[in-house]
């Protein structure tokens, strides 16, 4: 049996495989349990063969396990597999579709993430969820006290300062029963603040220790949070052929709707990693706000753009450029050179 390419449909407990030879003739189809499928692959598939999976939950773990056994692993975004699904959808057909998709010469693949990259991304996801929970908790408090005639000031900092005052004032209309409930909500808010501060401090320590993040923090608009998020997404940068490909993966490049030889560019696509895109846009907004009379090439470029375009257009354009520069700094392991950014901006 000379299997050269295998598609694997991974799940929680049952894994379907579909293997073909170099002539694309089916040589192996099977269904195996989570504990046995890797051993079956090792028995039937020679080292060096290509094994493909959809980029989904646990795919990076299995990809690393396969790489340790000498296989070349290709992860494919689910939307690129869908066109190759024949007839009714089931796990066996999905494995066949993955095998077919990974054999296309123009197919794009997802880079396998290391454990360190996954640790970084996990920290960012946890922090983002904690911030979302804190916002929801603050909004809940505002809504509840509003029913008692108390108007919460704008800003979560102002809300924190108002909570002890509301609890201590005896004549503000709050009942004893509600004061007990409000004290619990205030404690929940303090707990979320502490959790967010702990995760943020961990990411800041990581940024100071990671050479890639340290180089990225020399770019305008990139702090510890954005630097660690970029380092986690980029890795060594080799998974992207050029900076534009990385910017496109974040949804920072224009959508296109062209026909009949007539090119039509729309707004940004907003595909890919929305969290990292948000960090880059917020960083770019801060740069534009403080650009003032700075005379470096990048500042002059974004200031000139803001004078002729809407401020949001200038912000997104700067976020796009920052993503490309971040890729170049990471891919070539070089320090940020403001003069090169100046020439790129001309």
C-alpha cells in the first residue's frame, strides 16, 4: 500500500480517514476511535506522507502529534473544504473532501501553532471574555440602580467610585434587601477587575521576555497586549508569503466585487481574526490622535491621509500598514526601521 495523501475528519471520539496514492486512487478508508487512529496511521501510511485536517478544535494538537511521527500536516479552513463535499454530508464524505481539497495546487493552508502560541492565544481569549463579562456586569448594575432612581455616571471607573457611596447613603431610596444584592454585584465587579489585572500582568511579563514581542513593541501603536497577540498569531511569520497576506487574514484589506474587467474595491473584508484586528485599529486610532507635529515619515503619511480622507479611513489604513510592518519585522527577525516605513508610506 503506497499512500501519499490522507484526509482525516477529526471529532471527539470517532475519526474517519481517507487515503489515496500518488495516482489519486483510493487505498484506505476507515473509522477509528480516538485512542487507536494515530497507531493505524503509523501502520498504514509511510513517514513523509501528507495528512490533512480541517482547522478546528484540537486540530493543532493532532497536527503536532502527527509531525512528531514524521508526517507533513496541512490544516485547511472549513470553508475551503465545503466545495469538495459530494452528495450528502457525513464524516466519511468529509474525510474524502479534505483529502481532495489538500491536493489542489492553489489551496491555502493554516499554519500549525506551537504550544507557546496556543498559550498566548488562550490568555488573550480569557482576558477578552473577562472584559466582556465585566461590561455585562456594569450594565446590569446600571440598569438595576436605575429602577431606584439612581443614574450611574459614564465610565466604569466612575461606576466603581459610585458603588460605595450608594451603599453608604441612607436616604437614596435603596432598600436593605437591594443593598445586600448590590454589595454582591460590587464584589463580582471587583473580582473581575482582579482577574483581568492578573492576566494582563502575565501578558506584559511575557512581552518583556519574548524577543519577537519586544521588537513589535517598537512599532507605533503597539503595546504589550497587541505585541503578544501578534507574536501568537504570526509565529515565525513563515506561514504568510508577504505582509499583505497577513493583513488580509485579519480582514484589513478591501473586499472586491469586480466583473467584466472592471475592478471595484469595497470596504475592508472584516474576515479572519476580529480580536487582533480590533487591537490594531485601536492602536492606530491612538497614533492618529497623538500624531501632532511629528516629522517621521509614517506620521506625515497618516496625517496627510487624514486631511483628505475620513479619520476612520486613515485609522484602518494605518492598521493595515502596521500589520504588514509587523509581519516584516517578525519574518526577517529585524528591528523596526522608521526610514523604511517612511519609504513604504511615500
